[in-house]
């Protein structure tokens, strides 16, 4: 039961250009979305988040866009840098009274070519 | 910067053996989680833990799994009788607050290999 989907397993982008990573979700109860970055042999590292009351959140080179009607979010990285090469996971959760469960997508492996 | 730590980084075990994976969450965090990632697949939620009780668990977290906080710092995941399909990366995570708007901080993971 994949409630969060990342349909592109990999993406290659030239250094300096924009990277766009996409994520779709099916559960309309989700109200909080995050992007995590993961290097090999390390745990996921929080990158940026967005609440369902917003449609955009920006943090430096990273911007997340949320389209609730389409149940779609995207992560924009501009300009892309070689150090951005990693696997990016989209995650979603619904605010609950206890024990939030985060649902993860399968990840998109981003390669930024120097 | 505080971080979540996990030991061991790699555990190799024979099928049917018990394993205990250890985690030290960030010290002022109150909510703890275990996730796993089978090679090439998505990160999957196993269990969340608060106030010395399981808050939520997934269907993956069956009777073979258990968690506990034996002291004020460690958070452990025990698999009683490992199966080949338990081979995966296991990630521990923690948050300060219970609400969905709080970020989960992940440890580096333990790679479990069941032979």
C-alpha cells in the first residue's frame, strides 16, 4: 500500500541547473510533508518541510511546492551542486494524538554532474 | 549538534537467532521510532514509542519484534528469531514532540544481514 510515491527512481542534472524531484500521495489526511536527503551508509537527514496550510516553503536553494488538489509535491533545488548528489525521500504524516507515523516514498537518486 | 546514534553499524546473524539493535536518541526527545529499509525499497515504519509504551505499530511489527527503553538513554529493537527477510537497514529516529509538525531525526542505521 504505497501512500507516498516517487515515480522517478533517478534523475541527472548538470551543475548549476535546476533539479526538480516529484512526489505524489494518496491519503487526503496527510497534512505535513517532508523531504529527506540520504547519503550512502547514513540515515536520512531532514531537508525541508511544508504544512498543508501552505503551498510553498523556501529555504536557501531548496523550495518545496505543495499542490493539495493534485496531491502532489515537488522539491526544487537551484542551483544544483555536486554535493547535492544523494537519494531524496519524500515523507508525509497526519497529525495525530500520539505516535506519528511517517510514510516514505521509495526515493529518487539525484546525480548532479559537474 | 545533538544526534541520534545507533550500534552496531553492521550486524550479521544466523537465521533463527535473536538480535538486539541499539539506539541512543537525542537527549531531550520524548518520542522514538524504528524504521527499516530493505535494499532498494522504501523506508518503512515499524513502531513508535512514548512514555515507555508502544504508541503505534505497523503490520510489519509482529510478535517477533519488541522494543524497550531499558534506561534513560537507550532505545532497543529486538528481533527474537530472525528470518532471511529481516535483512535490511534499521533506522532509529526521535522527535521532541508528538505532533506531525515535528521533524524526526534519524540515526545512521544498523545494517542487519541474516544468513
